[in-house]
């Protein structure tokens, strides 16, 4: 059975001029796209099936990611339903020179596993696993918006 840690993915995207808005920071649409792609990877690691986005909860943009900085996306599954996987996603602004990070965007996505015909298909239960898994899961549940459940 998959664990929370098995679904943990961290991906980086350097913010280039083609990714920015009029204010020389990452366009929000690009950040959401990157979050959706990495979130789907976490969901598929858990489900063992193709997963599609079903819901995005409380997408909070807290600060910009300047051009030239790195956008780091952190993603992991923290709960599952019969055919769905709940994923916590956070984006960080990271300085490429120092590695200094700060959270810029947070959200919770729900993905649904689908079979080869595009029909919902069951997913396994999510195991909490060791201490790291428990810490990640508790952090996600503590910060999760009420309507996500």
C-alpha cells in the first residue's frame, strides 16, 4: 500500500521572461499549471492509475515569484477516497544563489483516478507510514480548508 512519503514530489521551474506578467513575476496561471502537473504526479504515484484534476480548493497567492528566481512545487497525497486522492500543494520562491525559500502559494487539489475509458476507478488506501508521513499528513489536515473534506 502506498505511503504519504511515496507520493512526495518536489519539482523546480526557473521563472523565465516568458513565464512572467507585466510586473516581472511569475504569472499566476503558470504557477497553477505547474502545481497541477506536479499534483497529478503525486496522485498517480498513489493511485497507480492516470489521475485527472477534479477540484482546486482555496488557491492562495501570498507573494510573487520574481523573474530569475526558482519556483519550487512541493506535492504529496494526504488522504484518499474511493476513487479520489487529496493532494497538498505549496509553491515556494527560491533564490538560485542562496537556496533561501519562502512560501508563495498554497492549495489543496482533488484528483480522480480514471481507467483507460476515462471512467473513475478505485484507489488504494493511503498508509500513514513512519514519523515523516505522519508529520506531513497532520500538517496538511491542520491547514486544509473546511470545504476540501
